[in-house]
C-alpha cells in the first residue's frame, strides 16, 4: 500500500489547506473536466484536459497512463473498499476497473468527463463484486436500528431536544459537549482512523457521496452525474452521512455525549 | 418570521455550507447561531468532521497491481 496522504503527496495536489471540503483537488478536478480548456495546464495540477489525456493514452503514452493511474487509484480504492470486505478485494476491484478502462479507451466519446466515466466503471465493478461476496452492513453495526435512515428523518437523536410545542421546544436538552483539541497529533490521527472506519459502514449512497465530496474533493455536480441523482438528493445524502459521522466521533471522544449524559440530565 | 429552533438548524447545516439557503433562511440561520452555544458547537464539530474526511490516510493499489496494469496498458497498445 502506498502510504501517502491527500494534501501531502508532491505533485498530486496543487495546494493543501483551505476551507473544509475544498482540498485543493478542485483545481485539478476542474481542469480534468475542462475538455476544450487551454488555460494554465502547467500550474493547476498534473493532468491536462481530457482530450489531451485521451490522445496520449491512445498513442500508448505509458507515462500518461501511470500518471492517471496514480492520480485516481487512491480515490477508486477508497470507494471500492466500501463495497468489499478486504483491502485485497478492493485492490482487485480497482484492477478490474482499470482493465475495463483500457479496453474501453477506443470507445470513449466524451459524454462525460473521463474521470466520471472511470469512477462509474468502478462503481459497477465494485457492486458486482460486492454482491458476489454477499457483504452486507452488519446487522449489529453502527447504524442498525437507530433513528438514522438512508435519506429521511432527523439526523440528530430527537431525544436530545426539548419535546412538545411550547416555548423552548426544539432547543437543545443535551447539547454537544466539547471535544478534545484537534491540535494534538494523536487526537488528529485517532479522529482520522475513526472516521475512515465509520465511513466504510455508512449506507451505500451516503458513503459514496461523502467519500467523493469530502474525502476526494469532487464537486456536487460531478457527484450528481456519476450517481445519476438530483442536486437536492445529493445534498440530503451528504448531510446525513456527515451527521452520522459526527455522531460517531461524538460517541468516540471521552468527553462526548455518552460520558456527559449521566451528569447533565 | 418565526425563529429557527436548534432541532431545525442542525438539519440545515449542509445547505448552509453549500450556499444553498435562501437569503431569508440564511439570515435566520445566522441569527440563531449568534445566540446559541449548542448550535455553534454542533456546527464546529460538523466542520471538524468534514475536515477530517479531507485528510484521511490514503491507500492505493499495491505495487504488484500497479505493475500488472502498466503491463496491461502496454499489451493493449501493442495489440
């Protein structure tokens, strides 16, 4: 496994930091979609526009293939990992995807961005593989039997708010408590590990949307295109997935809700 | 216009972050947030969750798979 981190890999990401949800990927993401673009290919990221990439791939340019492979495989691997039970299986799904991509290059017609097409192949490959493995969300898993459904209902336990219709109804009864400072390296690492695990356990559509938007920095429009969903639906899935992950962190941190409830009620 | 409750605000956060709230809704959102520690903290934790997602450890394909795929590309082009 290549142990790189987004935002750290030289040449992979233009700029790191910035607002949550915007990880500098947008620069090369946007560039990748820009079919007829001419501007600033040099300083916006490693990949030129789709037409140029495709032309070089069709010409057998191995360096270009390696670049595309190295740029997209981490995101593909993450997405695959949610469908299958092991890293090795995810590896095979990504491999099968790229083999299908190579075979399909001659037929690619720019009906979508190249990357969107590649990711769609991954999703189809992973689904087939995942159902063969008969992997299901464990019935005793994180979200089973809880108030969270895939796309309807409240994202925060209604029991945390004052009930009824009167004044104060809907106000926090059990407000969130402080989390440990994010500045400590150990906390930051634990947070990421916890989130990475919880992400694989989200319901499928939430997981895909959250992984693409927040982990890989795709735009809302791209996610709608790859999944064939409306902007509103995309936003609902994103919100529900994020809220579920926040709850996971809350339950994990020692000063979280579970620890405080005994005292504060 | 009726003020937002905390329970309503928590469901609007992604729309707020995406810039998808209308001006009136956005004003209600800001007004509630300014006077509510619980919601302010909830929003901060929501952002922190998103931020952590943007810095997940990245795993990719194994070196062996990568080599195999480079071979496959070479073979495809030489066909």
